[in-house]
């Protein structure tokens, strides 16, 4: 049986995100969720292809911005903490692997 490597629900940050950053991330996710619902409606209504593609582009930009904010936070907290402990190797490799998947 394959080992589950999805840790999305089992790990927590050692340095919690600032409340204001967390609120911003949740707002951005809500906005992206609304954009996705808009896409569903457009598809259901057989909207013009270019209009649908423009909405897809808006969703992608919103998620990309969210990801960049998370990457910055990860560098400023998790990676920085690991560097202060003089143990950056695992965090750096983890970030590189994540960026490889994100950018592929």
C-alpha cells in the first residue's frame, strides 16, 4: 500500500501566520471560489469561449497571487526558523520540490 504523503491536514506551522495575513488569504480564497462558481455558471449557460477563458485566467491569477503570498510567508517563517536553527536543508528541499510542482 502506498504511503500517503499529503500532509495538508496533519502539519501545522511552528510560527503561526499573522491574523491579518490569514484573513487576507481567506478573503482571496473566497474571491477565487466565487470566480470558480462564476465559471461553472458560464459553462452551464454555454457562454462564449473567450469569455470563459478570460474568467479562467482571472482564477489562475488569483490562485497564483495566493501561492506567492504563501511562498513569501514560508520563506519568512518556516525557512527562516530552520536557518536560525542551522538546519535549513529539509525546508529548502521541500520548498524546491513544491516550486517544481507549482511551476510545472
